[in-house]
């Protein structure tokens, strides 16, 4: 152990004239020495990180000891740039930072941009991991990230952490066991710019952008407009000779009336909305061919695998018709009307969650057979 004459105290650190592989830390009362596990600078005795190429205290090469007597005539060591509590000193291998001017407005711009980007990243798990890393750089522990899940407390912690993270240099009291490293200079412009671009995008969408409706919302809107009489789309089927108003332009498809006779087809026009469907189906029939309207209503119920609730005789444009309601498994109802002209059978259907389905009356009133000649069968 060196004698007390060879030891020069500087603050809480000591300087040795002689270099040793493992320098000793000497307490202020000079009564005992304590071995330290971290290497120290051979020039000034400041505790440094392993493999350090320069001492953050004196700026010299920590592996080169000064010549005998060099320290005595060199005058006092340069003062630390920050107080001895560690303010501004980066630990865990980070280089000593030189304090930069940091106005509040610039700091706020960095804070807002970075906070937006970090908040958006929480949509994915990367945001949670990123926040834990930021906490570790700003005087907190990684596990403190779970505190961000606590209402109010989490918001306060997030604001404090992001304000520290976006500072140019640490302004808080840094503990030796917890690093004080704000956002790096290289990462700063990318994070801040990304946050402000994302924020600007949200503002544009909110102010001037028109929200895109989902297909379900479009269907629901059209159904409501149709029931209210504002969303009618008149459609004329020249091949099947009818006109009607649908919630939107209907689709058209054909299928065999009977799989055994594929040449005989039924043409269906249908327009579906959310939980509702509007359709008109037609097929040709010989003038002398028999057709039972009551059996047609029962056949429709069987085809829907439902229960025939009502079936009432009526007429439309002078032609006999049957109006019926079928309860379908799953809480659906279908109200329909079937009629026959001399050469064609028409069936109008509306399905929905209520009995009768919403929009049936409007659909029926809009329906018109345009076939010519309009002569009812005898």
C-alpha cells in the first residue's frame, strides 16, 4: 500500500504517484484501504470501465502511468463537467457527455414526435419491449414497464420517461447502477420524424379524409336508406319483363329448376344487405301447363328448410297470387309472393330478422310485371 504522502485526494477519488495492477481506494480518514473490483486510471486513479481507451475524468490514457513527480507539478486536475452526484455522467461504458444547449421548444418537438411513434408501436409487441429499453436508459428498471399498464400512473411514468429520453443530455440525478442515456444522436431524427409524419397522417385523415366504409357498413346503410325510401335503385329486367326498386343494383344468375332437366332454368335477381335479402325469381311456363300456387308456397318452405307460418290468397295486377311467410332456422323470416302470368311464374322474396322483414312492403309496391299481352289465364 502506498504511504499517505503519495496519495492525493480529489473529491471522493484518489490519485497515486505509482501505478499498480490493482490500485487501492483510500478512504478520507486514511485508516484503511479497500480493494476495488473495477480497474482505475493509472494516471489519476478514477474508476473506469474495462477496456477503456481514455479516462473520462482526466482524458489521459488510463494504461500509461505518469512519470515520477509529474503529477506534483502538473497542477490540479481539470474539474468534472458535472457534480459529484453523477449528474451528466454516463455509466455502463457510455462516453462522458458534454452538455448541449437544449431549448424547451425543440425538446417539446422531439418529445411529441417520439411519444407518438412509441405509442403507435404498442399495437405490436415491439412497443412494449421498446418502452422497457427506454425506461432502462432513463433511470428506471426494465421491469417498471409493467407500471405503464396501471391507469394514471402509467401515463405519468410514460410522459416522464419520454421527456427524459428525448433530452439531449441527462438532466436528472443519474445513479451508478442505472444508466442515464437519452436517445442517441443518430436515432433522434428518425424517431422524431417518424412520429410527426404519423401524427400528420392522422390529422389529414381526421380533417380532410373521408372514412372508408366497410362492406358491412355499406350494406347496413343501404338497408336503412331503402326502408326509409331514400336508397331505392329502380331496376328493369327486360328478359324477365318486370321492374322493381332494390337497395342496390341486383345481381343476376340462373340455375336449373330440376337437376334432371338442366335446360329448364330459373332466373334470379338478388340484392343483399346486412341481414337482409331482396330477390325476384322467374321461370317460363307453357300457357296450358298446370301450376298450383299453394303447392308453390309449401315447396318454397321446404326448400328453405323452414316452417310455413302463413299463406294467404291475394292478387297482383289482376293475376292470382299467394303471399306467405316462412320461419327459417336461425331466427330468420322470409316473406314472399308468388304469381303466374300466361307464360311466366314470378316470385318476390324478402328475408330478414323480423316478421315481416323490413322493406317488404316497399319492395312489393315497387314491383310491376311488364309482360305483354297482360292477359290472365282463364
